[in-house]
C-alpha cells in the first residue's frame, strides 16, 4: 500500500520512475537537524505532518507510507525517486542516550539472518551501517540491494533512516537524501513508552490510496 499527497497540478502526479533528482544541494537551504518538535516552529515548516514525524520531501520525490495490512497502522515513511529510496522510522529512547549503539548489532544480526552482510563505517551522521541485502524483484529474481542505515538520537527518541539503492553507495547522489533526513522533525509526545517502541504515525488528511 502506498499513499500520495493530493495535488491539483498534474505535473506533481507523475510516478517515481518518471522523476529525477539533482545530485547536489545547490540552491537548497538545509537546516542541520533532525529536530525535536520543541526546537522548531511547525507553522513556518513546509512538509507533511505524520503525527510523530514531520517529513519534508525535496526535489521530485514521492512520499509513500508503509502500512501494515493486517492492522492498518502506518509503520514507516518512505521517500522514493527513480534512483533510490529513503525509509524513516522513529522510536522512543531513554534520555541517557546509547540507543543507536544498542540497535546496530541487532540490525547486523537481522541482516545476517537474511543472508546479507553489514559493515560499520563512519559517516556524516556518525557511526552507520552499510548493508548488502538480498531482495526479490517482482519477477522473482533475487538481487543484492545496498542499504545505508544511519540514525540520530534526540532527547528521548531515535530516528532511524535507511538509504536504499544508488544514494546508499554514491556520495554524489546522497546529498539531497541526507538533507531530507536533516529536515525531519520528531514529535515524541509526553506519554510513557518503553525504549525501542515505534512512535505511532498517522495518515495526513490529504493522503489518498494509490493501488
């Protein structure tokens, strides 16, 4: 299931495979986030309100929402263009930090169980993982896809971002995707949540289903 923001402009209704993305950030004002909701004025922020996350697509990027079919719950925001994608998920975390240090070995184990491989490296967001993940194409062929997993820890939350495809391995293509990570705002809420619990996402009013 995927959703697309409504638009009266036919040019904004094009599918991801018809879209292109610039390789640099010329002319793009990128704030150095990600941000906690207490740090920004959302009335001055352009983007899509998903409840616990405020996401800002840049360039000709399509926003899709990953929905659990059985429960109807939104579990991730996915930004897509022809050369790759970016998945965003937010989780509750303790104020003491260290959530990303605990999560990385779990991701490595999960990728290993899938038959893939992971390498830890240092990147623009700090320690990150470059994972080579076996995936099945619609035609049934198994291919290897690059996933670059980065994270940012807020005061009591963690934002996990996964770049897929070309932006995961080509620095020249990653700039705008990293900018979308940095423009993400997390709204943790004041309710008690166990560390590691996913922050609930909601469908924006203007979302519509695309089959």
